[in-house]
C-alpha cells in the first residue's frame, strides 16, 4: 500500500474479492469430529432398503415427516423450532443438495458409504445460515 498525496493506492495482491454467487462447500466432507458419522456397517445393520429408510432408522435427533400417502415430505431437528428461520435440514448427496426428498425413497441404502450429520456452528460454517437447524451429508460408494 502506498500513499500518493491524500490518496491511498492498493496493490492488486492486497485486494480480496468476495463473490456471493452461492455457497460452495469444501471439496471434502468435514472431519468426522465435526458432527455425527453413521457408517455403512450401521446402515446395513438397520436393514434399511432405501436412503430415506436409512436416514429414518439411523439419524436419532431428526424428525422425518411423510405426506398422507407415505412419501418423504420434510426433515427437521427434534426439539428446535423458530418462527424466523427455515426449519428443514438440508440434505446433500455427494455435495449436491437434494431438493426433492422423494428421490431418497428411490435410491438404495446399500449405495451409502456414510452419513454425516452436522449441527450448530459446523453446519452454518460449511453450509450457511439455511443450515441453522443442521445438515445431513450422504456420501455414496461411487460419489466423488
């Protein structure tokens, strides 16, 4: 940084550019220490046949809501509610957010390598304020 008269000149190396195009999670999933990890063996032991069943049977502190026809409808953390915040927990499969929960009922549980549940500061640090209720990360055996 240099001062020229009453103006300050910044070098390009001193400028930090921020963009707000979207949330970009880290290339790898956070450490196992950052949240709860459910292994493929635990999922196998649950005898779940679909990813939706695997989540319902292994993720203990979330409520899994279904429509009147039994289709997956919503996921939110137990004992937590807010008028102002989005309450649903976002779900990601191999770093891609799942917007249609019905997809989870169509994918086989045997494809899951692990499920990681982040809550609190870990969820918001990696996935932003819409993950204030937590986030569920599913890594598949063939995922990148």
